[in-house]
């Protein structure tokens, strides 16, 4: 069983640990994700997100550059086990050499401060996927929800009516030109449809689930699922309990993740399914306690009626297909 995971926040956690004086290492740590755990589970590729919180008292572009510095430092220290990739060919070369591949992604397009030249600099440094937003409005687009107001289920209230800005449309066009995969996780409903209308290439929701099973604004409607599928994109199943369950329940079970997988497959086809754990960006009671326990999800998908071929598609083949087309 090979694994490709489209989202983790491990680099940000390592950055935070360095600031606290209790530095974690990518080789082995107490986090959800490290080299030893990935090797145990037979990871083929991990997307490492550079997560930026615009509310922190830091220049967001300088901040994302410092995260990228740490990413490359950790890759260099562990180059016997893991290598950075920018193309599909490099993924396959690493696989032949039994090396894990690492893809650099950006979580929060606001780090570019609305400047196309900053986007281009991130591309030059290896970024090949980016969300236009995190949880705050920025120069590019709007997220779905308000941070401090909640509904009867305890979910943040959301207003999906505000989409991309004029600058956001320009960014989407330039991302497609460069070869940076557009990631619509965190984007407002209106922003999702703006992306669907203004782009031509496959796009992804790297770590989102089905809104019909969990009404959290971060999840996707059936129409969104079908649109991503029809475009040839992929949806990464998120393991966070609050994105899996109703009533803002933080328990995360492999069986519930498999329920979302079954729903999304029924809505858009099994070919639009992938993994987007959100490891080291989530908390709560996680049955899949870290990335070494992926056998639990494998078994749960089988119990949910997925064939071995379908499970292989979910675990790695579907995302690999998107990367084959996008990462040239």
C-alpha cells in the first residue's frame, strides 16, 4: 500500500518548536508526521504546507520564506530518505529509489500580499500548490466563515457570497500559467465557483470533506464535488473530527472518514478521492493517531465496500494522476 497525502502542517509545527526552544526534527518527533512514521506506513509522497496565520505579528511573505528555509533544511538533513520534487518525473524517480517525495505547498495566498512577483518567487523556490485563503479575507479572496460566531451545531457561521477579488482572478490565471495547482480548501462558496468559471486545468480541495455529512463550511457541497471530479481534480479526505461529524464533535474515526469517502465517491466517482489528513494541524481524539497508523484507514475503506483497486486509487493513484498532468 502506497500513500500520497495532500496536506500536513508539520513544517509550521517544527518552526514553532524552534521558537519555543524545544526543537522538533522531521527525522523523528512527537508530532503526527516524521520520516520514521512515513517509512513505516510506506508513504510515496507528502505535501508539506507552509501555513501562514495573517494575524501573527510577522510580515507574511518573510514568514513564508522562513518556513521554506526550514523545509529545505529538513529535506537536506534527511536526503537519504526524502527528496523534494517539482515534477512528476521526479516523483517516479524517487519511487524507484525507494525515497519519499516531498511537495512544497502554500496554505494562505495572502502571504503574497497581492503581488504577482511574490507568487513567482514562491514558484521559483519550489511551491507547486497554493490555497488562495486560509480563514481570513485577503487581497485575493474570501473564506467561508466568521471566526467568532457559531450556529446551533457549534460550527462557525459562514457567508459564502464573497468570492475572488480582481487581484485573485489575476493570481488564478498566473498560477495556471506557472504550474501551481489551485487548492480551493478554505475558499468561500462564491470563490469556489469563481475558480471553476475562470480556470481550465484540474484544481483540488486538498483537505476537505462532504458537507452533506458534516455541515462545516470547510466542506464541499455535492455540486462542488461533481465539479472537481468533472475537471479531473481530487478531494483530499480530512481526518479532523470537526470536519467529519455533526454537532462539532472532535472524535475522528477511520470508519467515519470512510463514510465521507463513500459519500464523495457516490457523488463524484471514486476517481476524485484522495487523502488530505491535515496532520499536525488538527487535534482531538484521533483513531489514526499519526501517519504510521494508516492501515486503520485502509481496513475501514475495505469495510465500507471499496475494492482493492478503489482503495489504491484513494490512497495514491488519483492524486498521482493529477500530478502527472500538472507537474511537468
